């Protein structure tokens, strides 16, 4: 799958959801950072070593919500 998706509509979102439900697409999370570590997250992305997504946890949402 090529991301970002070429357009933003409900059909594309539904298709992506179907892929995820079938297990045909699973996002790769390379790292998780709290919001107060935003500089560190950007610094890591800028190293070019990132393989997958970097998740930033917003205040009040905790790591268990991801």
C-alpha cells in the first residue's frame, strides 16, 4: 500500500479499515513518545533511521489509549 493515500474520502478510509480487519495491513510503529518528548521524536525522525510510524501521545490520552 502506498501512503499517504492519494485522496481523502470515506471510501478510501473504509478500504483501509477492511485491510486492517483482515490482517492484510498492519502499521509498523517504530517508536512512541510522550508529547513533552516532541523534540526527541523529531530528532529521531530526522536521523533517517525510522522504519515505520512515530507516535506522539497527546496529553491526557496515556499510552494505554494507543
